[in-house]
C-alpha cells in the first residue's frame, strides 16, 4: 500500500484554518481541510493516523487516503476544489433515431413473436444500421418518453 506524506506550507495551513474558521465553504472543502490539517507531517503539524482521522470525522479511511493522495499528486488547490465530472459522449438517441424506433415499435412484430421486446427492437435498429450499437435500456427510455406501447 502506498503511503502519502502530507507536508503543508505555512500559507496552506493558514488557508485551511481559514476554511475551518469561516462558514462559506462546502462540506467537502471543510472535510478535506480537516483531513489535511490532521495529517500534516511538518514540524508544526499534528500527525494522526488515517484511522484516527476517519474516526473523529466519521468518514471512511479510504476517503482520508484519497484526499491525501489527491493532495500529493495534484496539489493543494485541486485537492480543495470539487473534481469535474467527465464529459458525456454524444447522444445515441437523436430525433431521427427516435422516429425510426417508434415507427419500428408500432409495426408488426417479427415472425414467431406476439410483440416487440426491447432487445428485439435494439437488435433490429442495429441490423437496419440506424446505429452501431444500442442497449435495450436506451430503447426503453426512448419509448417511455413517448409513452409508446410495443404492439399491444
């Protein structure tokens, strides 16, 4: 297990103490400030174990380890700010796709089936080359949004 050593500079320690002193910060910033101050290994810091910090703050030890890791690898500012969410890819179900899916679901079910299933619709949309791949869950969401039945 990799152990991350947190050594705070004087300015960083003052900033963290300011976060604890003022009520204008998010709970995540407050929690991270507590973790970093309690795990500071500099001469003026008070070094506590991950378990002790987790017990005092009522959080998981893994959270303490992640905060320390982020501080060491990414720096002070990134550790205190919220991590940005990854960008989503392009939507697979655009208007054209939805129109073809609804038309297909309203059509006659394939031979041997009494009505369309979500997986059958997904497979047929790929077979007809409206998309490269699509999950049955995406088909369900599109049909739920339009309140379409599958051939009742």
